[in-house]
C-alpha cells in the first residue's frame, strides 16, 4: 500500500484506487506503486479481475507535465502499460471526470472501460507540443478506427460519452454508482469464461483506404498554425496502419521524445502553466468569495458591445444591452442574429442553440431596466467624459453589490471609479475584438477594486470561456501598452527604406499570423486615425493614406491594395510613392533595411516595455504578459510569448541591441529598462524576480 495507490478487495476483484491530487497526474509517485500493485494483483490467484479507479475530482489527467525536462524515472508510462497488457485476467478502467493523455493511454492498456455519463476522454498532447507517447496513437486507431483516432489526436479535443460509446472507446456507461458498476462489470467478464483480447490483438479496424486517410490528414492538419506536433501526431497514427504494432509503438516513442525535447513543446508547456498561474492573484485567495452573476447588462450595442453580449450569452448568462435609441438596439441585435446565423452555417452551433443564445439577449433604452443586473459592462466610445456619464448613471440605478465594469482599452480605471460612490465595485474588463471569439480578458484592477470583485471577474471569465489576466492601471494596460511600443517605429522604418511587405514578412517569418501593416489594414486605418486625433498625435504616412480614403481592407486599399472581394494584400505603387515623398519632405535618407533591424526596432522595444510593466507591477509576473500576447495579439504559440521568447533568445543580446539603437537615435523607446539590464548582467530569468 502507498499513499497514492490503495488496494482493496471486493470478493475476488482487486480495486486499485489512485489518489494523487489535484488531477491524478501519472507522476513517478503514482507510477511506481501502481506498477507494484498491478504486479501483485497479476500474481495473486485469488484475484479474478482488476478495476482501476481514481479518488478525487477526476480520472487520470495524463502524464505529470512538470516531469518533462527532468531526468526520467522508472517505471516509465509505457513500462506501466506493458505491465497492464501482460495481465490476462480482465482489467477495467472506471472513468469519471476526464481521462486525458497518458490517463486515456493507461485506460487503453486495460481490456475494458466503464465510465460515468458526464466523463470526457481525449488525447490533448498536441496542445502541449507533444504527441501521445504511451501507445495512444497505436491503440486508439485499433479501437475506434484510424480516422476517428486521427481527429481526436490531431485536434486534441476531448469527446463526451455519447461519441465514446458510439466509437466503441467505452464499453459501458454507469447508471448511478461508477465503482460498484465497474466491479460488477469486471466480475461479469471474469465469470464469462471468454478470452479477453487486448487492443494490440485487434487489427480489423485498420483495414482502411490509405489515400482517403491521407486526405483526412490534410483536412485535420489545416489548422496547425505553424505548429509541428499536429503533423507528427498524424504521422504516428498513419504508422499504426502501415507498421506492425510494436514497431509503431517504438516509432511513436521516438517521435514523442523528439517533440518532448523541442523548443515548441517547452513553449506550450510554459503556456499551460502560465495560463493557470495567471488566475492566482495577490490578495485574492481561495477564501475570497466570488459574487453571484445571474444577470448582466452591456452598455453599447456596437461591434464590441454586441460581441460582449454574445460572449456572456454563450456562457449561459442573460444579458440586457442598453443603447440610446431603438434603432441602435435593432442594429446591435441584427448583428447578433447575423453572427449566430454564420455559426450555424459553419456548423459550430446547432440551430436550437442559436435560438437559445439569442433568447438570452434583449435590448433597452432605459437605465432602470438594468437595476437587477449583477454586473454591467460598459462598451461605449473611448472618451473619459462619456464614460463618466455612463458610470454616474449606473451608480444611480444598480443594486448594492452589483459590479460596474468598463471595457476601456487604455483609460484610467481609477478615474472612472472615482465618478461613483462605490469604487470598490468598479473594475476594467478589457475584451478583445471580436469579443465572442477572442480568448483574452484583461481584468483591470483599480486601486480600490475589492478582492471579491476580482474573484468574480475571474470566475465569470472561466464561465464564458475566456483566459483572464489581472493587470494594473496604466495607459493601455499590458497588451496595448506593449503594442504601442512595438508599433512606434513602423512609420520610421518605412521612411528609412523598408516596405510594408518587408516589415510584415519579418513578422510572418517569426510566426505571427500577420504583420503590423496587414493588421492595420484589417482593423481599419480610420480607427487608429481617430484615436490619434483624439490624442493630438500624427503619423505622416497613415494620416495621408486616410485623407486619400485608404481605410484598409474594407475600402480595398490601405497600406496594400485588395482586389474586389479579396483579402490578399498586393503592393500598392501609390503607397510606395507616398513613402518616398514623405521621406524627402522630412529629409530622411533612405537605405537598405535588414530583417534584423526590423526585429530590433519593433520586437525589442516591446519586450523592453514588458520589463517596465513588471517593474511597475502592472503585471504580477512575466508569464502573465505571455498569456496576454498569445491569447490577445497572435504572438506565436510555438514561441511561448514575448518574455519567454526573450529569455531563451538572450536578454543580454537584446539589451546590447537596444543600447545600440538608443545611442544612434536618442529615442527613449530604446533605453533598456533597469530590470532588463539587471537580468543581462546576472544572466537570471524573469521567474527569479518573484
Ligand atoms: C501526456 O499525458 C503524455 C503522454 O502521452 C506520454 C507520456 C510518456 N500534469 O487545469 P486545472 C495541474 S501529456 C501536471 O486548473 P481543471 C494544473 O497545473 C499530458 N499538473 O483544473 C493545476 O495546478 P495548480 C496530457 C497538472 O479542473 C491543477 O492541476 N494531459 C496536469 O480546470 C488543476 O488544473 C493534459 O494535457 C498534468 N497533466 O481542469 C491534460 N494537469 O492548481 C492537462 C493539471 O497548481 N490538464 N495539472 O495551478 C487539463 O486539461 C486540466 O487540468 C483538467 C482539469 C481538464 C484535467
């Protein structure tokens, strides 16, 4: 007996209960005693069958991710599953919660799987830059067929029990008592006198048309976003068809180890833990209670307001949108209807689900209709005067304890809070457009925001499927503040000799989905023009483009030309001429600009700004910044976020190059933050700063 594996006996059935909180990850502390327990049960003639069950909230959630990158300890997970497979008496996995990754692989090493109806099973290794490494790519195809296995393994998405039973991955669903029913099932199988073939002995499902399989591979790897693991996973599943069982297992192991040691997997594992760390907020403990959110309000039915309303409705929360007049409400609701109709058309939601979501969204022009809301999120024009009016009105109608949130993307949340008599209930909730799609939610904590309000915002984020990061008050918070630093040199680069294509190419080569000029074209040049005007700022090239109607993709021209109905950017001679003309007017001498120079003048200032954000405690940790950039701004997942990337690339080099540009230009943008200088000197990492 060990702390993590308990062996009990139920009249000839050995029950092995695994208990390794929080999620029964298969770390060494679980593998070693489980191996021994299986050995014992195998050798014991009095044991007729074995049931593996888990204590706590879930079946095994996979290998222990924190062990990757450390020296391996025997027995390995493949050893453990080989031991299971050497047992002839019936072995049954009793699954509740989630059986994921190595957890499902262990269950596939059993003869049978019995599960609760609410359980989920999956092989999500690709989300960690990995492939299943303990037989998942070889056993699952034999159980459910190669195409179904391919889909599960390459997408990494878990499936529910309806599908699992249909595919034959689960043998029986428990009605009321999982363990009792799994034991009864095991007893039934032991008494049947039948042989119990392991999955390795079943090859009939592998008789498939390889050409059709390869077509399926193309379809499922289309969304791989420049990542390697989905392709490797598909290769491993293909091996299960074309190779002998043991050869395919050996090859899977090799491919798994390759992936495990890759920079891509290190980055994705970092993001896995970073996302969870981000929900641990100083001053907001387990004991802090979240307030109940049963009903929400949104102020403004524009693209952002409607998007936020849809995000809330998608999470099952009824929402009332407030607008100035009926026409504006009608426009907002029409946008909602059109968006959901698009989702139905793409097959991402069922028609009934569309109706249910729409039914949760209503409109009003009367603030009094918001009086029973538990939270109201304002998404009006970015102007302090307008925000003040909205918050004063909300303060006068909302019930005590209701949360007043602003979707501002850069304004001072403390100033907004000060317009109310309840600054403790005011918080920033910065959604990203389109708000019903984008994962990131910056939760802006004002000086007086109560811990329960932060806790409520975190709970709400989870409920509506967002990835939250708590940030402090400053202009642009974490994301937009760093974006401003990244963008500062864009026009200067063009004036000095770069083309928009050349700058964008440096970004896409790095792994970004698009470069800064493509991004401005997509968002609309008029948006940033208005923003600059409100701040009294100018940008010689972009301003002139706006004056000439180059508002971006929607106008068919921006920094690029777009042919009718096309989103493919083409170089625009007008833009090139304009750049050259402006350079001449401003007396800027044009020269060759290298890819390195573009990186140094865009990416490095952004990292420098990230360091300042840490110095000022606007973000609690560097990994929070990574979560912001990967989930809100398209920073390549394979690189783990700007701060993670910077550390691996070399902070010393970044500081040297920033110093070079600082000396050359005198621009404070390039002056290395003291924190970066310190890390460059000590060779330390951001995590050492905590
Ligand atoms: C694998 O299996 C490889 C094999 O094929 C081959 C091996 C040879 N390890 O998410 P939560 C921690 S790769 C270590 O907040 P939930 C997590 O960090 C693995 N730690 O809970 C957190 O810690 P803390 C394939 C893990 O209820 C705590 O547990 N498996 C692991 O929202 C609670 O987590 C996966 O990729 C782990 N495997 O969701 C599944 N899992 O409290 C990964 C969790 O200190 N896990 N932790 O912040 C999940 O998807 C979710 O955790 C799960 C529960 C759905 C299970």
